């Protein structure tokens, strides 16, 4: 590279950096994804929460729930959609209902509601 003009040296350096940047970026993303999987793997297999139903999708067997903090999962209070485990009856569950529920992992490792009941 000693015989190349200064601007060509810069161009070679930029091209070399652009060639390895995707690899470095992918490595960083892979490390973050691995760390996230580790955190999920360390989370509780069962957890309980209290909340208010905001929506019911009986066709997809999902409930939209605004829940308080769930300490066992280190989750803050939030609104999120949960799948419902097979065998759970959705009859009587409607928007506005206050509920207590238990979460467990399904075959994909996602948290689903496996017990739910209305509270007064």
C-alpha cells in the first residue's frame, strides 16, 4: 500500500471495514439474542398476576390484559395479549372484568394463561 495515493488507501480501508461490518454487527446481534434467550430461560416456569381484561379474541384464543407487575418474571405492569391454554373456558370473560391468572409456558416456550378467574 505504500505506492498507492493517500485517497486510495482510505478507499481500501473503507472497503475493508464495510466488508467486515456485517459480520461484526451480526456477532453483536447474535450475542444480544443469546443473552435474551438466557434471561428467558432463567425466568419462572409459572407466575401469577392480576389485571383487567381489555379485549377478548375467542377465535384466536387470546386475551388483552392490563396487568400489574409480575414479580416472578420481573415484568412491570403493562398491557399485553396472552394466548389461552387449551381447555380454558372463555365464557364470561369480557372487557372490563377484573381477573387473577396463572401463566405457564406452552410448547414454544411462550407464556400462556393456564388458569383464570374473575375477581370482585
